[in-house]
C-alpha cells in the first residue's frame, strides 16, 4: 500500500467500528456509483482541476462525479429525468461546488497540521469493506484490485484518499470531541414538549354583539381612508418591453432526423430492451465440503439462508447482488441461477473465488419497448433538446446585436424571438412572468440599464427593457368607496368584539362561570403544544401555554375568530419514567451531534477563508458543457 511520510497519528486516536466503516463506504460509493459513465479523462486530459483551496485541488473528476450523483439523486427522488439545465437553474451545481470546496478546505487544513494515519489503520479500513472480501469473509487482494480496476482507479490513489479521509475524521474529532449540551437542555426541552394543559374555551363572534353595525357617515369614512390610505394603494407597476424565445415556440419547426432518433434509441437500449433478470444474493464458502453441508442443512430446513448469512457475521446488504442478467454472470453461475423459474436456492456453484450458493429472490421477465413504441418519447426529447441547442446558438448572435446597440424591437424583428410588453406587478405571473429569472431581472432593472440576454429555466432566453416605473398611488375615495366601507366595517366589528372579549374576560377573572355568560363553552383535557384544536382561533393554543395557573385570556386570531379561554389544569411530564429517560437520552444525543456539526461547519468556513478558494470558471463551464452534451 502507498505510504506517507507525514506525522503519524496513533491508530487508537481514531473512532473505531461503525464510524470508520462509514468513511470507507462513502469513498466506495463515490468510486463505484459515481464513476459510471465517466472515465478518468473526462475532458480528454486537458483540464485536471476546476479550482483549489490552498494547495489542495478540486479535480474535474470529483466535480463530474459529484454533479452526476446529485442529478441522479434528484431524478430518483422526483421520478422523472432532471436535465443539467434544470439542475443549474435550481442551483445544484453551486451546491456541489460548495460541498467540494468545504471538503478541500478540511483536507488542506489536515495537510497543514500534518495529520495522517498509518498503514495499519488503512488496512483495517479496507478489511471492513464487504466488496473487498473473498468467499471466506476475509480481505481478498484480488477482489480489491479488481473492484478498483473496473473503475479506473489505482490502489495507491484509493489508499491515499482513504488516508486523507481518515485524517479529516481525526481533525473533526479533535474539533468537536467532547462537545455536549448537558442534561439541562434535554430536560428543559422535554418538559416544554411534554407538558399538558386542560382548559375551557368559547368562541366570541358577531352573534354576541348588540344591534347591527350602522353604516359609516361620510366623515367617518373619510377619516378612516385618511388614516389607512396605504392599505388601499395600488402596487408599484414596472412597464417593460421584452423579447423571448423558448423551446416550445420552435419545437414544431425542428426537423426530426430518423437516423439520430434511432441512434438515441440505440443509446438507450438498456432502458428499452431488458433481458430476463433475477434478483439474487450470493453467499460464498471456504471449500466445497462447507458449501455442500450448508446446502444439505438448507434443504432439510435445519437452517435458513438468512441464518447462514448472520452466522458468518454478514448482513443481507453484504450478500446482495441486486438485479442481474445472464450476460452479467459467468456461464456456470448463469446456468444455475437462470435454471430457477421461481424464487429459490441454487446448488453450490464453483466460481473463481470458491463455491457459492445463490438465492434467487425474484424472477423478472424480459421486456422490450420497440422503436416505434418509444418514438413519441424519443421525438419529444430529441426536439426539446435540439430546440434548446438552437436557442443557445442564437443567443450568441443576439448578444452581439444587443452589445452593438440593437433595441428589443430590432432583435425581435431580426431573430425568432417574440416581442411583448407587460405591466409587471408583484403578483403578475402569467406568461413570461411565470419564470423566476424574468421576475428577478425585472425587479432589479433601472431605466438606465441596457437589455442583456438572459437564460430561462427551460432552456429559453429573453431580453427585457424597463420603460417606466409607476409608483404606488392612492386612488380617490370615490373610486374605491365600497372597498373602504368593507374595511371600515371589519375594523369596527373587530374593535367591538375586542371590547366585548375584554369585558367577558374580566367577569371570568372575577369568579363568574363561563356557563352563565351565554357562551357555548368547550372543555379540552390534557392538550399538548402540538395538538390541533378544530375551529379555534389561530394562535390560541400558544396563548394557553403562556397562561399562569387558573389564568384567563381573550384571543383575537388573525383569521377573524376570537375566543375566551380559561385554564383549568397544568400537568408536568413524568421525568422519571422509562419512556422519559429514553427520550431524554435521544434528545441529548441529537442536540450534542447538532452542536458538534455546527461547530465543525464554522471551523470549515474558517479554514476556507484562511486558505482561500480559487475557481477556474472556464474549467467549470467545460464540465457543465460536457455533461449537457453540447
């Protein structure tokens, strides 16, 4: 294994067991899952890194890998493909860059401090990875090198990264080790969440008011209008002229090339043509005798496959091979696995790594989506992608026109862009105003700005000019009289209800029972802060938990509902119960971990500020362009 001459930290300083394995698995996932579709020379070897923190590079490969992983995660989460254009519009690329910069900052700080781990610890980490183990459950050098070779990674490079990751873990432990919130925090939080209260409450509404609300006089209306004019003002209006072009506008004009469409279908062959597959698990044995004995036990019902896995010190995840086709397996293995027409166990199969028993958990039949069946989806994808590329090509020429002094009207006349005008208010959302990029651009424009070409989230583009800003204005009372009357009536009703509520509250405080006040009172028992009280004013429960013992309050909610509330009992949680102690322990653990994470994040930010981040935007753009297929 590759060696380092850095100062060695004792292996005992590292967190053993689960934490160590987590870091190994993180790296393994990055290698095996992330390298799919990307070789080490993603940009032909012309660009090695997209930037650095101090002397620590952020490699092109890491950025490619991390960005593809993030897009794949979003695709699985949403159940629909996420394009690179959509990912960029949502800031996924910036999120990935920030994460890689944070890791590079910690790596740089680790190097500066001279932290490292010895070969023995690296070996321990490697031995913990099931993918690197042989049929006997022990580390197997051939399996290890094969797994790395399949992904174009050299053992020395892998071990260097593993060593650096372990060193970062030492750094994290040195920064956050021993940070706890103490018992008081958990006890206070549990008492806050576990407290229960009982109370009576009743709605106080217009039905309890004496007489009907009289119509306002002209003088009352004028006075209210003068005092509350801002609530009747029209919003600021930004009058703009714009030109825009989206893929939908030109998609019907795209000529579909049959050969390219078939090439797209062929490139998705694995998606459209699925051979017969099996979901399998694989359990290896040291020799044929052990495998035969295990199979005999399985056939006799003396043991289950799950028990054999557990007895070996493995988990079902460790032996899971996932979904496999015949072509994925060696001939002898494929014959045994695919001989099963339903879930079951194979006889021991002799492999290059020793005898193995396979468990088939599901039989997946072959499926084929023909080219003609896939044509509608392929055509839609092809035309949308081509339209977006055509727009990208046009934006270069359009940008040149704008730089040369062309007006919005002129570029609309000379290109495919469509001209439009809009009176933009804060709540305008139709048409182009439905795009965040357009709204944000209009919001920051001044009348002195020259139009610039901007991107839309669907691959479209636009340019916009601010023609005029119409400031908020208060219409004459005569134009909005009905609106002002409605607002005055609502305000007067709220004032009368408030006065009634205060009067009722004082009577209850003085000893009058709610039942004698002609109120339809309801009783609530042992209510927590997180309960929901149907038909109650918004915020009533929060005020209930602010009351002192036997307190009374009147609540006027923002939803127009009002209520009189009388507290009848306060029940503190039993802090000595078994459940309470378990929750307190969990609260302490979560709070301490959160505190440690916050401290380490601040440390990482300080490390980045200390060493400095420099990004090569040209390299970043090159990676994004390659991923997008342009």
